[in-house]
C-alpha cells in the first residue's frame, strides 16, 4: 500500500506543478513543433486529475475495508503469510468485497469513456456521427426524427473533397 501512496503523491504533485505552470506550458506548446493545443493539454490534465482521484478513492476504500488498523506486535507478525496467495470461492465474499471487485473491473471502461468524452468529440468525429445518423434515418424511412445540426463551418468529408 505504500507504493499506492507514493504513486498518488507523485501524480498529485505533477498535476499541481503543471497546473501552476500552464501559462508557460502554453508558450512551450506554441513554440514547439507539436500538434497539441493548450485545450488538449488542459483536457489531458483533467483526465489525469480524474484518474488520480479515481484510483485514490479506490485505494482509500481498500485500506479502510480490508486492512483494519491493528496494534503492531513484531516484524514476524507483520510478515506472517506474506507469500501466501489466497483463492476464495465467490460464495465466501461479503458485499464490501463484491463491491471492491466490481469497482476494480469497472475502472477500465469508465476511464475509456472519460477519455472519449474528453478527446473524442472533435469536429471530424461529430461530422461522422451526423453522417451515420443521417444514414440510419434514411434506412428506416423516418427523416423527421432527430434534429442534429452540424457545427458552424464544419464540412463533411464528401463536401471537402469536391
């Protein structure tokens, strides 16, 4: 658990340092040959903060629920069963353990969804989604459903190629 604490501290300090120096980072991004914009950088910062908060919350829950504070007896007591890997049938897990298991497996899809929400809705992606929606409406014969409008100045791939 000490590794978790160091990782969380390192992530928090990095995010804080980058947040304080975001103006300098904007200048660096403009002067360098990178294609990353300041908005993308800020989105990346938001993703880092979200993932750090998520893993910190999960780590605190794990510590609170499964590692109760006990009085220190000796190093032999601390390292007793240190190499043991336990396998338990699902019937012996209580509700808190089930919650921890589901939370552990839910982190990846939730992180992917947040990543998509931060970086996915670009003009190109929204145009492709609108084209797909138009195709679906045309196939089911209901051109009156939906009211999606394209962003101002946005062009479809077909209209930009001609």
